[in-house]
DNA sequence: GCCAACGTTGGC
DNA sequence: GCCAACGTTGGC
C-alpha cells in the first residue's frame, strides 16, 4: 500500500465538505506530475488531506476508492482523477510549520515541490505524521 | 499583497 | 527546439 498527500484550498473544497459528501472525484488537477501520481494510486491507498493557502495543515486521512479515470471537468480529455473518501480526521492538525521544522519531514515532496498538488509520502513520513497528529 | 517557483504558450 | 513572456500556485 502506498501513501499520498492531496492538497485542496479549503475555500474551494474543504475537509468538512469531503466528510459530508463521502466519496468524491478528485477533479481539477491540471498538472502532469500530479496526474501521474494519481495514475499510480491503487484502491485502498491512503492520502493525507492538506489544506493549502488557508490553514496550511494536514487535517485528515482519505482513502482511495477508485483508481484513475477520465476527469469529466477536463474538456481536453487528457487528465484523470481518482475517487476519494474521507476516512478519519487527525486528532491534531499537523501544520506546514511543524513539518518544515521537523528534520524527519523537512525533505518531503510537499516541501521540495510546493506547487505539486498531489505528492507521494514515504512510509516513515506517514507514520511520523500520524504520530504528530495524535493517531 | 508580494514574490519565488514553475508550468505553458507562442514567436522565431 | 529554444527561450522570453506570461499565468498560476501557494507560502509568507
């Protein structure tokens, strides 16, 4: 099983909305690297749900429930999305500042490529963030 | 609101 | 195919 991190601006799509809605298509990704990451996702993979811009923190964990398929919001038909479902919230949100300040996490893809909206998380990083999040 | 990083577009 | 111009993302 692999681990990921998906970003969303809470103004546009927040964790609360995800919880309320249950399963949603993660549409709107228009970056090839991010799209490639989604193509690598398998059903059952887990992803941190990160609030960008406002909050700048990891607030919950989502599960991948459907692998990459065409994104209906993409008129060119080139991009894909996966379906995700809210799994559980972190007891304590893990902030970007915390991640940057932690030597175990400072080299995460999230930090190295700040503009990449779907990025991979290593097993060690996943475990450490879960611990910081009180899980 | 500013700016750095980076992706995309279009002229050549 | 190169590269300058421009647009977007996202942290601060």
